[in-house]
C-alpha cells in the first residue's frame, strides 16, 4: 500500500508529548482516590482551584460532570499557568480529519442497501440493544473495504462479523472463547448462508501454532476490553497483519497491577498508571436517569457515612471497602445499611450509635469527594487520548500508517474512538 496524505500522522507523537507533559504536571489532581480522602489533597498546591470547586453549587455538579466542555469552562480559569493547556479542545475528532464524511470508503447505508433488505436488517439487529446496533453499523461505516479476509476479535455472537460478511461479502473468522456464544453465532451464520466461521479459543492462550493472525487479513475489534485489545495489537504486529480497525474499551481490565506501556514514547514517561487510574476515562455517564443518579448519590453518602463510623470504631484512619450493593438495600434505612456493613466486615459498632449524625458526616464527605472527582474528571479525555496515542505510536513503530477519529457520537457510546491502521509498503 502506498502512503497517502490521509496517513501523514507525524503529529501523533507531538500530540502524545503534549498530553504526557500535561498529565505529569497535574498528577496530583487526577491520580487520587477520593473515597480515601478527608480533605482536598491538593488544596495547598492549587489554592485557587480549591476555592473554585467549593464555590460550585451542589445542584450544578452533575450537569458539569456530564458535559466535558462545561466542566473545562468552569474550572480551567482557576488552574495554574502551566495547566492552561487543559482549556484547549482535546476532542478526539480533532486528532485528524482523515476519518470524516468525505473519507468514507463505503457508507453503511450503501452497504445495507446493497447487502441487506429492510427485513434482513431487522433479523440481523434482533436481540441487540439499540445502542449496540448503532455502534456496530457506525463502526462498519468507517471500515475500509480492502477485499481482505476478516478476523473478528473477541466476537461474542459475531454481530459485527455477520454484518461485515453480509454487507461486504467478506470471508469472516470470528474468534470467541465462550463456546455457547460461538454455537449461537455459527447457527445464525449457517442459517443465513454467511461466509462466517467461528473459532472457540482463549485470546490469551494463542501461540505460534494456533495463531489466527495472517499477513493478508483485516482484523476488527469493537470494544475489546483492556488487555484483550492490547493482545490483538501485539499479535497482529508480530504477524505483519495488513489492516486493523479497533475501538478500545475498559482500559483498566488488565492482568497486571499497573499499565504496561506499548510504545517507546510511553515507556519513557514518568506516569505510572494503576488499575484505578485507568478507570478515569470511563467515569462519565451519558445515559443515567435522574432516579439512577439519586440512588448513586444516596449510596455514596451511605458508604462515606459508614466509612467515617468504622474509622472511629476501629481507631484506624483508613478506608474500609465494602462489597457491591443490591438496589433493594438502598430502600431501607441508613442504620440497617450500617448494621449490614458492620456484619459483613465483622466490626463491632459502638453502643447507642447516633446513625443520623454519621449520615450527616457522610453527606458532608460526599460534598468533598464529588469535588475531588470533578477536578480529576477534567483529565478524562486527556488520559484516554494518552492511552489511545500509546497504541497509535506503537503501531507506527511497527510500520503501520494510522488514522484516528470518532466513529459515532458520544451519546451512542463514550468509547467512540476508532483506530485504523494499515501496513505500509517498504
């Protein structure tokens, strides 16, 4: 493949350096554990920012947290000069203009017209939640039509692969480790006479003898989580696979305790990311209802109230994590919650415990933790781009031309980054 202007991506390394510098300078603001804090951990270093977050009304916090541009607008004026770059537009769609309407090789509407009737599409999208089907069709919309066999990575029932097989007429191998999903997907493919074959295999157990990656191949993965899409990248690069199209997801689902950088640039960075840090890009809800938000706030206040109580009872000033709650547990009283939590942790509570007072403490600590999280969330997009560009730079180092952009709107899925890569001719 000849390199063209759409693959002129020399600016990716420069952008990575900018992001890395910004994250290194602000590590105190985003590498935090709000639940463990009893005060603003960075207030001495960022006094103006501390004043700004405490000046915010509690009723405005959810709206600011849900809309990144509003959050940046509200808080960046209070940042120190070396962090003013956070006020720039770090929207992923601005990384490159190569993934744009004018660059579509085959629009999904055309593909559906050519390959699927309206009735067919209804069958193909049956039992797939609306947003997931939108994600699949949007992903295919930007998938280069290279006339190559396709490997669908972490396929599930193969919804993405079946649309590619039908609309593009491609030979598709769908790799999935759960046998029941493979069976269901293969049954659908056989019924519709699709050129789609399922391989039941563990992505982490693949070796040179079972490696499904080849040179003449296009590999696709829609929301393969954490180490699963990292595994794809390393195996594909080792095989010299010609084309890749991936949308990363759930960066924190890794096998190690800390993130292992892929690119040479990221390996030189001073940033060390724990699994907790890697959850930061995911901490944005665009679909939570007011009821869901209210329940979440109630649960956090209760957990923080109990946390303050247990610190006094144990005479140990450290956070004590609790297991997940059933929603029904929030329909009772705070005192019942505390008794459950104490029993779960084999903790003896003080006699005549004033639960109302501890609940008030919980609400006050919630005001604190929401503001710590809000400031950390300023860096959601920056950290996610850092992670994406680590993957991009790795692929470039392996001899790929890479394009990056958004394949759907944030309302369809916040994990809307698409990395397209093709092996460059030597």
